[in-house]
C-alpha cells in the first residue's frame, strides 16, 4: 500500500473540491463517500488502477494523476447511481441519505471528474484534453445505456448467457477499461497499446462482476439480487439450465409476491443455496471467472513493455479473488 501516493491523491482531490466552491453539505457527502465501500482498507483503488497502467507503458505514473483522480470520482458516481437503481448496499453513506441528495451527489461527482481530468493537463495540450474527455464521455454513455438495459433485462422472464455477458461488458467492463485507457493514454502509449490495455480492463471488469455476482447471489442479509429478480450470472445460468420440476420450483420462487424479502423465508433460502451447489452454479461461475482472468494475464504478458513493468499488472489480476 503506497501511503505517500494516497496522501497525494487525497490532497489533489481536496484542491479540486476547494476550487469548485461547493456547499458544506455537498462537501460532507463527498468526503464521507470516498473509499466508503473499501472492504480491504485499500484507498483510491480506481486511481491506483489508472496510475498503474500509466506506469506500465511509460515507467512513471505522476503524469496520469489528473486522470487517476477523475477515474476515482467517476467510479464513485457510478457506484452511487447503481446502488440507487438497485436499492442496494444500505450500509453505505449514500444509501443513508434521501435519494434526491444521493442523485445530486452522483451528478456532482461525475462533473467534478471531468474537471479533474482536464484542469491539470499541460498548457496548450488540446490533444490530451480531447482524448481524456472523450474517453470519460464514452464510458459514461456506455455505462448509462448498460444501466438501462440492466433494468429492462430484470423485467424479462428469460435472458440468455450471451445477453448477460454483453451487458456486463458494457457496464462493469467499460468502467475498468476507462481507467486503463486513461492511464495508458496519459502515459503516451501507442494506439495499439492503448487498445490492448483497454481490452485488459474490460476483462478485468467482467471477472470482477462474475465474482461479485456469485458472492451476492444468496447473501440475503445484505443483497437483494435474487428477491429483486436481478439477472446476475447465477440467476441467468439457472434460468437456462434447470429442467422439469426443479425449473418450476425456481420459477415459483422468482415470482413470489412482492418480489421482496417478505416472500423469501429460511426454507427458500436454503433451497436456493443447495440449488446453487447441486446444479453447478458455483462451478460454472468459477470457470468463467478463470477464463476472463486468463485472458487478462495473456494480454499483459503480450504487451511490448519491459517485463518489470508488467509485474504489478499481473499481480492485481492474480490477487483479484
């Protein structure tokens, strides 16, 4: 953990917030939300991913600091929008305030991210300004559309695995791809190398989503994935693979009155947990996770940079379990 770098990031974020002349109420919401969802104590994980990609292609990371901070703020905004949509993660700060306040918080963060990305770029470097701005804009357009598609898929009785993976690619994959692309671009990478690291980021995002889907599927105490008919990978897998009486039992559970916790009791929870084991849900998700993890590692191994620079990139994939 790079404490000194974390301090630099925190100082730069504070400068951005001060320059924006925000209200005390907005500042309190932003500061309480930064790093609030860190489960390991790691700070500014999105900023570090961006800086890591820059260091990988150029040997230094400092030049990507504006983009790294922009990515941190964008990712936080995206998480807030996602939790509002899913009515999820009630223990996080933005879920403990009125929804209207949380929406304004997310909008503010998304705008601040653009300011952060461009305010500290070299004077007169309009090319970098446009490229970073376009990368962020493309991510927001893609992820927002994917958020809508997620809502629409959740209303359908049948969803294919191909539809699931396309959605995750556009939602979770676009976010990690954005961080990698910004880092590589600010590091001066060639168009080909930027494209390779963008694809690395997409795979990293997909594998992370698969892991989260599996962990959250039957976590009834904190997550509402099943009771809200969220078309996560375990859910979609069961939709497409169950047959006969078991398929009917599963369908009945998905259609229980209210689509909420009151329709799912301890017996139903145990049935779903056992179903996930008996029908190969856990095995399938782990296999798909490993496929995308292997793709990520192969991309890094193939990029034309010194082997020493690849070590952190490979480490982040291998530790993403």
